[in-house]
C-alpha cells in the first residue's frame, strides 16, 4: 500500500484545482483519484463544484486521498489544499483562488511567468511554486490541459505513481482511440519534465493563507427591483478570455475592408466598429479591432474573413492587453 507523505489533521492529503469549465479539471480529478484508489491501494474521493453554465465559468475540482485501510469520512470541499493547481491566471481576477493554501504549500500555475513572477502575481506569501507553460504543450500535442496538469501534480506530489496515472489516462480516454491516448500520455510526461520551480520561505507565524469569503457583486439581497438592466451591453463585467485554448485571432488593419462579415460570424460580438471614413473617403462603420475580453478563441472570424485580415496566432506570442480594442458601449 502507498503511503501519504503528509496528511492534514483528519488524515488526508488534499488537492484543489482552480479551473474553468471545459478545461477538463473534473475529469483530471476522476483520473487522479482512480489512479490512487485502483492502482495504489489508497482510498480517495473526488468531486467538482461549478456554476450552472458549466463551460466557461470558474470550476473547482477536489481530490482527497487517505490510507487504503480507512474510509474517507469527509465529503466537503478542499479548503486547505496541500497542492493548489491554477489552470488559468485570469482566475486571480475572478476568485480568491489561493484561499486557504496550507503553510509552505505547493502551488502549480499554468503560465509563462517565472516562479518569482507567479508569486508576486498571486500575492503568495511563500511556498513551493511551480510554473508550467501548459498552453504550449496543449497546442503542440493537441490535447486538453487536464492531462498536462496531471503530469505536474504527479511530479510535485512525490508519491502519486506515474505508472498508476498512465493506466488511469489510458482507461479514461481509451474510448477516443489510441492516438488520443498516446498524445495525452506524451503531454503528461512532458509536464513532469518541463516545470520551473522555486521555493520561497513562508513568513513566520502564518499558518495558512487566510480563507476568503466569496461575495457576489449582485445576488438576491441586492439585485435591482424588477430585474432592471442598468447597463446596455451588460456583460461589461464578464471576461471570457479564460476559455481560450492558446489561440487568438489577430486583426490586420492594412488588409481589412471593413465588410463586417467577421462580426456577423462572431458568437460574442467581439469586434469594435466605429464611425469613420474608408480609403475612398466614404463614411461608414469601420472595424477597429477585437475586444479580447469577450473572445473565447473559437476562430470562426478567421475562417470567414475573405481577405485574410484575421489570422490564427499563438496567444503567448502577443500582449493581448496591448492589441485589445476595448468596446466603449
Ligand atoms: S471580415 Fe475581415 S475584412 Fe471584413 S471586417 Fe472582418 S476583418 Fe475586416
Ligand atoms: S475567435 Fe471567436 S469569439 Fe473571438 S473574435 Fe473570433 S469569432 Fe469572436
């Protein structure tokens, strides 16, 4: 029977994944728990918590592991994780994702930042910080991020057996065929070898990152009477950029004829059109670019542009904030 390296006061080792619906964190939790229970003789539970929309909204996936000869007696969310996994940096602006991390805990972040930059970005007090450019692996191996993160979790846990996880991936994804399984196993292996790591001293006297209470900006207590919509374009607070899988459309002004076809194809009306004058001096609505806040990276616009004024590019190669053309509503 495998032994847990550290346990909390209840006798468990706990992992919390902070992700966005559609990234596969729920399935990652299931495959990790299956690896531990079926192939390592541990006990384990896993479940996820997400909004009604599922895809595109923040999601938490929990894995709780215990000794094989003791039942798991707790069913609640993981509040004080030993390993905290952050699938997308955008989550920092939406939820207190680092809430409750244990003293000197392990954090894995999908990012091109250095560990020191990730520490500052997430305002982490210290701990074992790993960063991994998961999106690069996702693009190159044509997989979802979940098996990449499983490789990272397996490596940093120091007790989850890689072979047990390989077996769980093979079974979990087997219905999609051997090619998909092999691509995911390769992504899993790469993750174990491509992380950057740094340890930062944890401040004296701090037991954990304080647990943050999540409060909704608008709920049943403070929603306007009669369901009034106060702002036209009321999705102004929404940011769906976390739904992108490593690719963005890039607009090339010099080629654009302002025909508007991209806007009609875009499910999220991401393009910013303003009154202007075209090359022939004729007045009309001119395309000024993309508001990436609303762009989920489906690339429908790229496929419909008749003059190649939109191209499919790797998001990591661009500073999206700099090329974004924000809507003014
Ligand atoms: S479809 Fe292409 S040419 Fe037409 S407005 Fe969009 S980017 Fe410009
Ligand atoms: S990639 Fe999809 S969501 Fe983004 S601008 Fe193009 S059509 Fe719209």
